[in-house]
C-alpha cells in the first residue's frame, strides 16, 4: 500500500488584502521525500511554506479558505497547539540566522528551553550536526561563536538547530540562495540523508536545483498550482506548456 500523504493541502486560497497569493491550491506532500515548490517570484511558494507552520498567524488583513492537514488533522482547527505544531514543522529561511551564541548553544537552544540537560543534549547536538552535514567541520569548536562561521556553515547550523527539535516536516525556503557551489552541494547532499526520515518541502533557488533534489515537484504560477508530478517527469515531460516554457527557460 502506498504511503498516506504526510500533508494534504485542500482547496487553499489565501489573500493579503486584495492580493490573492494562493488560489484554490490542492496538493499532497508525501512522507520521506523531497517535494520542490518552484516557479517565478510571486507565485505563492513562500506563502505556502509559512502557512504550513502558521508563521502568518500574526499578519494582519489576510484571509484564508481551505484546509491544511498533517496526518489527517486540520492544523487551523480551534484548539491547535501552535508552538507544538512549529516543533513538528521546522523551517529554515533563505538568510542564515544563527543566534549570537556558540554553535553548541545554537543547536541545543530549543531542547534546552524544553528542559533537556547534560549528556542527552550533547548527543542531540552531535546527531543534528551530523544530519546537517557539518559535524566534521565544527566538532572541535562547538563552543565558539556561530556567527564566526562562513555563510554556508551558518546555514547548516540553522538546519541542525531545526533538526535538534526532532521535527516530522522540514520546510526550506531557498536555503542555498546566498551560498557558494560547494556549500550548496553540501546542503543538497544532506537532503539525501534527511529525506529517509522526514517529509521535506523545499523552495529551490533555481530550476536546476529543483531537478537535482526533487522526488516530487509542483509548479506554481501567480498563486495557482499549474502542475505536479514525480520530479523527473515534471522536468523532462511536463504536461502543461507553461511548465515547459519555464523549465526550458522560454518563460515570459
């Protein structure tokens, strides 16, 4: 039997004032895979990520219709524990945002708030840094400032910080947009390991990256979901001409 979707987005429409950012989007996100949301700027990709862990809750003047289900439960149902949801659904942003503290303190920040102490904290830090493909680079300087690291290293520490909370879903919003090719390759390499355990939704910084990392892909254009399919097929045999124009560079 095929895996049940980890996330189901059902007839989701979202507006900022008069602007429709997402228009009647329905999409299933499988577990243990990388799903890439791609398309031109302004397509609604980042808005969709933010809605999946309710980061837009404090934005005024917005209107949402439709549902987002995780494991079959509506995350916008009344009584939802939003902090608990955000621990289950971690997010890494385009710009690395390490806290002004050591590498170790950055990675263990969330677990320490939850009361984890001592040896379990050390084990959690090592595991998370290994999963983020940066342990070998920082193992001997865990107690030095995270802000002293390169941009690519900072981004992987931020990924480790999300992983330390032991989430079920990882959201990545152009996590390599400011990184050099070597750092980008390391982040992409870590995704191959991470997807064995997590549902990953990524907004890639280019069509080429989407084609490299995606097990499943969804093309969003001006708030509408144009096409979705297993990754390779969408980039090699798209069904919709708009998708084909975009992936071949003829768009616009």
